[in-house]
């Protein structure tokens, strides 16, 4: 389950919930028919439309327009939720769909491994949270296909309850869903590599435009052309989160706005005031792992290269507390997130390429901006194995009932 906690406290998964049930929170994104804006991928700024954008490569793309009301996860999908999903769809531990990779284990990767696997465990219990501190961190190491299996399990399942509450002036709907063991088909027919949504109502992985609208479009007309530059504010980059080194909880949530990223680069030559210093990253490591945190890794990198290449950790979801115009959390920094949009530029390549968004905890500020759209093969064992910051959040379209 997801339960947002005050900074400095760890959130443990619910003990009484059935083993095939997940609880999560969604916010509604309304005002359908909103205008798009023009962006040039990974270039500064954005434009009223692509006619207003400068010429030259990369080509301008219109993003953010959505013609329907929808819902999106308040925070990213968590390790606790993913473990529940694994034990539901793979009760015998065969790992038929490769939804778990060995690099997820704490023995293979003490610093980043959130989920352990046991061959000898009872049915429905082969997968477990590596250490309690991981429960409410975003799931990483997940390619699009694995995320789509998760969504299909939800879509084939049953909504047990839903209720509304208020958080910081936003209406949040909490859903409790009994997962289904069937995950190959559903909202996405994964027998088709180029699958798109098969239904007009149900759980989804947000599209690129849905993701961008939730993160950047201001229904009150703030920012520029009603869009923000960052999910945390209209114009200025957020400050950086500081983490409890033993559990990954946010220590500086009173400093707003903040996000999990590395404030380095030419945009911040002296570091943002009140945040981390240049060259620092949001870091933590389970104390149960001891010194292996700094040295042991499945890539067999020597300690100095491992430290240089694998800085930054995923923090407890929601604790940065800085909300987007629609009330989402962590769309800036933490895990980079999948969308279900097939890249229109690379749609004819041999591999199916989807769009991603959201920065990441080891990113510079430019990766938090609206123009930071990234293509990624939807099923590629290399990033799936070596990239512990690869996650997703849940979406909902229509009225699943």
C-alpha cells in the first residue's frame, strides 16, 4: 500500500491486507481539450506552438493536449505493491515473464536491490521486500513490458473499494484493488509487441501527453501558456532533497519546493540555495547491507568506478511534498517513468520504443523540465538490469466501476 508519511518516518507495508490486494491513491486531471505546447527535446524552454519554435534540429513536438478527463497516481508504484503483484501473478516462482531480474536482489546488489526471491518459499510467497526500508520506495529495474503486466493484473482484477479525501487542497481517491493472476492480456495485449490500449475504460500506464499534462499544465493559467517549466513550479528549478542515510526518508521537506535530483551543471554553478551542494546526490543505503553497499555490485565494477557511476538513490515516495498543478508528487526526480506512447519518430525501428519522462534522482535540473522526453526500447535487458531508477505510475481512464 501507499501511505504518505511525515518526513523522517519510515512507512511499513500493511500487515493485515490480503496477499493479492493493493491500495493506491489517484488524483483527477480534468479540463479536457487543453492546448498543447511546443518543445524541442532536451532543449531549453517551450513555445506556444511549433510554428513559434525556432527552426533546426531537433524537430519541435506538440505535447500536453488531452481530450479526456483521467486519473493518475499521486506517487510512483512502490516496491511493496510490486512484490504483491509478483506473488499474485507468479505464485509458483517460475518467473515466466521475467518480471523479476536477479539484479533486484539485495545479495546481488546490496545498495539497490529491493526484492529477494526464494525457490523454497511457499506458494505465493517466493518474492519478498529485501529490507523494510524499501517498502515505500519506487520500484526500479522495470521495463515497459513488466509495467504493462502489472497494469493488466489490476485491470483484470476487481476494485474492492474507493474513497475520497483531501490533501493540500487536492481531492485524492484511494482505491483498493484485488489483483488478478492473469497479466498477459487486459488493457494491453502483450502478445503484440506494439500493443496499445485495448479498452476505453480501465487502468493504464499514462500516455506521454497524460503524464505531461499532470506534471506541467496549470488549469489556473499560471506559468507560461498555462504550462510550468518544472513539475514543482512555473519557472525556477526546485532545491534538492536530503535523505536520512539509513532509510531514504526525506529530511528537508520543510524546504519547498524540492525534488530528488542532483543540482549540478551550468544552470546551477554554485548550487541552489537551501538544497544540496553541487556534486551531491540524494543517497541512502540499507544499514543491514554493511560495507557491501559501497563495493558489491553485479557489474563487477571496482569500488571507485562503482561509486562514480552509481550515485543517487530512490527516496520514500511522496515525502518531498511538492505538488504539481494537479496534486501529483515526485514527477520531478526520484524514478524516471514509463509512458505507453510509442515514439512516433522511431516507430519504424526493429525494436518498439516508448517515451519516458520525469528526471531521475541522479539527473541534472534539465532532465526535470517539460522538454525532457526520452525514448527507450520497451523491453531491453541491458537497462532493465543495470538501471535501478526505472519505474512507472498508475493511470486510469473512463470509469472501471
